[in-house]
C-alpha cells in the first residue's frame, strides 16, 4: 500500500481544548477499514438512528485479513454490495479515552460492482438502529453538518467520517 495520507488524527483535545493528551500505554489497538462506496451519484451511509448521526460503512479487520479484504467484506456486510477499490487514500487515527482504544483506520474509495440486496448488520449494529441509506453526493455534506451525535464515540466517528468525505470530494465530482 505504501505511504499515503494521514487524513485526520482525533483525540479528546478535539472536543475539549483544555483536555490533556492522554497516556495510551494501556489502550487496546483496533485496526479497521472503512471508506466511501459510490453508486452513480449516490454514497452509502449507515444511519445510526439511536444516536443521531450517519457514518461511512466499515469496521474491524479480522485476523489474517488485509485492509483491502476487510474493506470489501465490510462493504458487502453493511451495504449488500460487492465493490471495487479505486483508491487507498490513507489512514485515520483515533485516541478514544472512554473505551481506552487506539483506532487505526485504513481508508478506501470504492464503487459498487454488484448489489446482492442482502445487508448483514451485527447484533450491536442492529441495536444502534443501523440502516443503510443511499444519499446523493450533493446532500452528504449538508446532512453530516446538521447532525449532532448523542453518544461520545459518535463524536469521533462523525468527525472522522466528515474528514474522509472532504478528503475524497475530488473523486466524488467525477
């Protein structure tokens, strides 16, 4: 994959400028793959209805899985679509104090190859009210700007995904 971009690094200081940088020696490391899936002039977003925000599809990388394989698997599970990866843009880093997690996300831009129509959310995602929505590219920024997540991790996710969307806006206009 080579060296790419650091899209955003998020810590508690982003939400409270007076916060101190935490000691992360005790944090667990979570690797994930996520990104934008485009279908024509639409983008796949997951509506986390219980917590009041939308997020990009993606999730944890399983043992012996590459970031690319994880992205394609997560896209299939959360959107019911097979995808082709058009770009590996870089990474995001999150220091989540509440869950003591250091999360490194590999970020991709993909396009729909085929729709299976079978979405397979995990139980925890169902409990959050996760629902797949296809949003016109022109409406995504306004939608995400109007949201205010109701739980703390949602603030990290929301900030991260808005930056990923902004990072890829050049691709989205093609």
